[in-house]
C-alpha cells in the first residue's frame, strides 16, 4: 500500500472518529475536501483510485464521501467506477438505490459535460 493511500485512509478514519464524537457528519467531507485540494497532482492520481474504490464499496459512508469529492473536484478518472456503480444500482429495486442512482446519473452527466468542453 502506498504512503499516500495509507495517509488518506488514516485521515478519513480520524475524521470519522471526530465526526462521530461531535455528532457533526460534515467534518469528514470538509476535512477530505481540504486535504484533496492541497494534494500534489501525483498524489491526486492515487487518491482518485482510492475514491473510485470507495464508489464500488458497500460502505455507504465511503460512497458518500467519494461522490461528494468526485463531484466537487470534477474527478473524471472516476467515470468507470461511476458507470459500474450506476449499473449495480439499476439492478437494486430499493428506494435508496433509486435515489443514489439519480445522484450518480447527475454526476456522470456533469463530468461528461465538463470533459466534452475540453475537447475542441
């Protein structure tokens, strides 16, 4: 496991503990957002892979964090994971899955629009 991956996992774990202790779930998203914004490009590549893995996990908390960061920072590298998650959610009839599918579809659309604007 790379150092940046270990650091990211440790940071997320620390932020989750802090959020649970203070009953403020936004602490995790805010802390991860600040950390991601400060990463060097080479480290973002590693964290983008971690976020893609989070999108495909059954851990809803990790998926939430990944969705938020992918959307905020327009992480196009996560597109394959978003598409895989979309396919998985389509086969789940629950209301929760339908709601998450709406969010994932919005993010996919936003990323597609952003990346289309880069190609001239």
